């Protein structure tokens, strides 16, 4: 029997990761994503498995997180009045709630089990759009993230003997938690393209941040100015991130696909379309097949336009990982739009694309030359100058 193409983490239990009705990270975004995947026929495909993971044990969490932090989360989970501001619990970003530990640990288990299944060859690709909680630190919750499911999955791979793991983060916010945890580990490449910390949380991720003393060149940071649109963003991704990933020669790729780089996202200032986010997912998927026999774990992340953006972006991601890509020109299934209407009193998007019919994506290759008048090109060049020499790459030419 051939292995499934993809395994997708989903169950309504994931909506228990719920910071309350006024919090931007509304769990309905996960439910709507799953419903859209189902309406598109992705969950019913013979070579796609929908998977409910368990709850990660304390032992698993301790591979990345301080035991004292895990204990603090467990106390707050049992009694939400037991806040611990020093550990980020009970803040505006991370309010405490009943069941916080279990729901957070289930997200961890989802990403961990996808990484295990991909590495063992049980599946080609693993998807956990409920995961991607990249801001959580070893001893502190941060930026809507309690436990760092990404770091736990990466640590398991390292403990299993993987020598090179590439982590690609295309969320609008810098992937600071994953970078910090593996700052001094040359086995892990962390590559993040994000809006500059001068304008956006967490205020980190500078081009000069290239890894610790024991791992120079292991971190790539592309910090873009506000307002960047599809073409320049894709140029930056292709000019500063993907060449380093190729040079690193990973054995597996884990990617985080926060949808908050979209023009309609209320918490950030980039101006991407769903189509550019889909193109990035497609490029990373093809890169996994080119570099590491297809071993790819794709995760969710941020994204706070919960109707028009997140479900389509992550449905495209799931479709690509399932080798059943959805044509951006296709209509959004009416049953899904009817459900949105019943919840919000308005229709959801009519098409799987943001672009006008007949139009497409285009970006300038770096081979066409560096433009010092462009703030995007200056950001790209800063990253290339900082990191490329560590990988034997030419700063000026690909």
C-alpha cells in the first residue's frame, strides 16, 4: 500500500485554544479553514488523512520549555486567576483560560506527530494549520503563543539524528521564539521574512542577526518596510531566503505560513494577496521535493482576517501539500459561503483568488539587478551581505 500524500491535523477540539471573544486570535478561523478544506473535497481524498493528535506529555514539552514554565501554564489552566506575568501568562496578548495547558499541548502534539510521520516516511507531507506558534520562548509565553510547537518538532528531529533542519517563516511577524531556541545550533537554519521590527511586534529580526557564536549564518532575517506588495515580497523571498535554504541542503523543511502578511490583516502593514501567499507555499513545496525528497511539514501561524483571508490561504496550503492544488480562479464553494452568511450576516469571498480575472503574479528576479533606491532591495541586500558569505554564496549574483 502506498503511503498517503498528506496528513492534516484537525478536530473541533482545537477551537478550545481560545483567549476570549475580544481577542484577535479567534478560533473560528480554524473551524472555517477546516470547513473550506472539506467543502473543496480535500479531506475526502483517498490519499489524505485527517488526524486528531493526543496531548503532548510534560516530558515532550520539557525538551524545549523550562519545567517551571510548564508548571505555571498548568496552574493557570486549572485556575485562570493564577496568572504569572513574568512568564507571559495573564497579559493582554496571552490571557489565561481554563484548559490552556491541554489545548496548547495538543497543538504541540499535532506538529510533533507530523514531523515524526514525515521523517519516518509514513507520509509525504504533514499539515497543521492549527500550529505555527512561533513566538513562545523556552520560559515565557508571548505574542498569542503559549507553547512552541515548532521548536518541539524540530528538537525531536534533532534528537532522532537529523543533521540539517530548515525552518522557513513567512508570517508577517519575526519568528523570534524558534530563532532564540536554536540560536546556537548549526543544525537548524531559521529563515524569517517579516515586517520590520521598527513598525511591528516583536521588534526583532534584524539582518545582522545571523545566529550565535557557534552557528554563524544559521539565522536569516529579511526585515521589510510597511506596505510591501506581492511582487517585491516575492522578490525578497526568492533573493534572500530560498538561496540560503538551497545552500544549507536540509533533510527536512518545516515552514510557518502565517496569513497576517495580507493587505486586509488588521494587526500588520504588509499588503499581500492570498495569491502571493499561495505562491510562497507552492515554492516551498517544490523546494522540499527538490532538496529533501519531499519531506515537508507545513504549519499555520498568525492571521486575523478570519473570514476573507485565513481560510483561503490555509486551504490553498493544504491543497498544495495534498498534491491537489486549487485553481485560484475557482469559486469558493457556496455551502461554505452560506455557512459564513449564517455566522456573520455577510457572504465570504466568492473566489479563491484576490487578483482580478486574467491578471497574475510577477516579480523581478535578483538577476535583473540590485536597485539601491528600493527599500525592499536594500533590505534584501542587507540580509545577503550578512548571511550569504557563510554559505559560500555570492552577495551580488545568484
